[in-house]
């Protein structure tokens, strides 16, 4: 039986760079908040949690599958420059993995049971 030992020496830097990009996107999107004003009250809620609450029960059921929208305007210019250094396919994978990680953070059990294979991510400006 051949075993492949994964060490720091044989992992390509592109894999590490892609994981760093995913982490940067997730960290940025997790702190984005929107302010809701209702008469004299003011609330702040995480921007993407509202979208996830709406999509979570619908993703496994609806056909075509609704998409989780990530807005490029929510990312800093530094993050956008870093992501732009990758090819198109890798950029799509970065946003897909970031969307999946956000769902995992908010709905850990439900995500793995129902949403994992079906989630689609759309990039909006």
C-alpha cells in the first residue's frame, strides 16, 4: 500500500495561497453588518446571515437551486487584488469555498446534511 505523506515541503504554494484567499473573504464577509431602523429603534445584523437564513431551507428543495450572492463591493481593494491574481476557475472556487464556510459557521449540522452538495454561489458587484 502506497502512502503519501503530506508535509509542508510537498504542498504547493498555490494551495496555501488559495486557502489564505478563502480565509480573507470569509473573515471580511463575516463582519459586514447592515443597519435596520424601525421607528426609534436601530438594529445591526450581519449582512450575509439574513440571506443564509432565507436560503438554508430552500437550497435542498428548490429547483433550480437558489444562489448565495457574494457582493464584490463588500470586499476590500486589497482582498480583490489578491483574488484577482488567480485564474478564473480558482477565483470561482475561492468564492464557492467561502460561501460554504459561511454556511458551515451559521448552520453547522444542517449544512452538512442538506446544503453541502447543492450550494451555488453567485458573484455580484
